[in-house]
């Protein structure tokens, strides 16, 4: 799969985890959705894992016991992990 197509598919998966968190946990990650709209899925993921602090979304999903819906979990899955450096994968 070409990188551009993979990035577009990753963006779609990022939207999916937002939708699932809202539906399954009643968690409305407004800032996350705004970041997706402004920066796209890949850049949003890189910004979140590169931040100095754990995101509010990660904390909320941890409280819901739904770490499977975090950006970090998505980053570590095939084929998305190919979009990230070894350092980014370690952080995730």
C-alpha cells in the first residue's frame, strides 16, 4: 500500500476511534476531533505522542478501561506502525 493511501486510511481509523469512544463510552473528544480536522490523522497522532503530558483523552479512556480506543493503541497496530519511527512506537 502506498504511503499516501496508508495515511488516508490511518486518518479514517482515527475518526473511527473518536466515533467509537463517543458511542461506546459516551466520551466526546471535541479537541481531538478539532485536531483531526485541522491537522489530519497522522499529524494529530504525532503531536499527541510527542506532547510532554499524557492527553486528557488517554486519561479518560483509561478510566473507562478502554485503552484499546487510544491513539497509542492504534499506532502500535499493523499496518499503522509503519507510519511511525522506532522512537514514536516506543513512546506509544
